[in-house]
């Protein structure tokens, strides 16, 4: 027998609505979760490599040659950047309108601020800032900016989770710089990735929402 | 008789409306293939149900071109969003649940 559409059980419809909502949220945040995991791995591998470097590292275990350490660092960070750009562009695909614009501008704010930081650090190096100071300042500037951009992202998408991650990032940059070289590399290799993975796991399990959904 | 909005009170259309309400901010539009992927429905089935929602004024369909490829954008109209919220409220009231 064919059932009349009006006879569909309201409780079943409510369940259907909730299930579809969860499914949509998972789809919306899948890129975000993946990006957090990729960056957590990049930070852990990259900073552990420089912490294990022969001359500037601080690891008590057998060290790796200086050029190898920095090559590993460069490769994983560059890989994560390329992945983020691709994921960022793909996450906006299929949508047009005001959200697309804010997403695009937010994406550009990452590119612009990271490029700005890099140029600024290059200028300081040219001005003769000693290598020890550079090794402390360089990661701190980038991580501070990452934190600030997470704060902005949290405000933009009404996401306390992202905002909290921004606070942890800024605290990490400050704490690591106070700890000094070469321990700061170890702090970046552990605290940052752990915070990112915690947020990623909570998002993936649906414990917290990537964005506030009740409007 | 529950007198829930019959345009929305059908599984396929409820899922469409839920997805649009969840994904789109006011003024945003989603392409047909992106919506289809989110719903896991066949193109024919989705077209049929979108036509009913369009006839009720709940969604707006815009046909355009991306290069030479035709693309259909789906938007949730303000009255569609209002109807969806009214439906959700009505449903929760019927079930005596909390929002």
C-alpha cells in the first residue's frame, strides 16, 4: 500500500531532520578537521626535526644534520600550506553569495599576513638581528599570527572552539619564547599539535560545532 | 490530522529544506550537484522535489552558465526559511520536545 505523505510519523520526521543536519555539518567541517590534522602532523614532524638538529637543536637523543632538519621542516610546512590552499579553495566550491566572499577574504587574510610576517623577518635578518634572536622570533611571529587568525575565524563563524584554539596558539608562542632556545622548538612540536588534534577529534565526533548553527 | 505544512512534510523535501537551511546564509546559493552530493539523491528525484518547493516559493532556482556548462543554483527564499522554521517549531510542539 502507498502511504499518504501527510501520514508520515512526526517523530520519524524529527529524527530525519536531525540526521540530515548532522550529515550536513560533517560535510561542512570535513575540510576543517582534515586541515587541523595535517597541520598538527606538520608541526610535530617539522619542529621535532629542528629540535633534533645537530647544532641548534636541544634533543638529548642522537641528532640529525642541520641541513636535513631544516629541509624536513621546510618540506612538511610547505606541504601543509599547499594542502590548505587546495582545501580552502575546494571548501568554497558549489556555493556562491555572501558566505563565499567572507570565506575568500578570510583565506586571503592567511596568505597576506603570512607573507607579511615572512618579509618582516627577512628585513630584521638583513638589519643584523643575531641568529639566536631570529630563531626565537621567527616561529613566535608566525604562531602568534596563526593564533590571531583563529581568533578572527572564531568571531567570523561564531565558533568558540576555533577562538579557544587561537588563545592556545598565542599562549604557546609566548610560553615558547619565554622558555628560550632550543626548548621552544619542543614546545611548538608538542603543545600546538596536541591542541589542534583535540579540537579536530571533538569536531569529528560532533562534541562541538565548527560554527554556531542556531540563528 | 496534524496539519503540518504538506510541502515540507515529506522525507525527501524535509531533507532538502534542512540541508539548505543548514548550509546557506541569507543570499547564498548552492549548485545542484553540490546539493545532490549532500543528500545522496538521484538527479531526477531531486529535480522533482525541487520543482514542488519552487512552486511553493520556498526555493529559488537560477539557471546560468559556467563557461559552456549549464549550472543550476538553488537558494532558500526568505519565505522558505520561515516555513521551514515554522515546520520545525510545529513538529517539536506536536512531540512536546524541547528546542
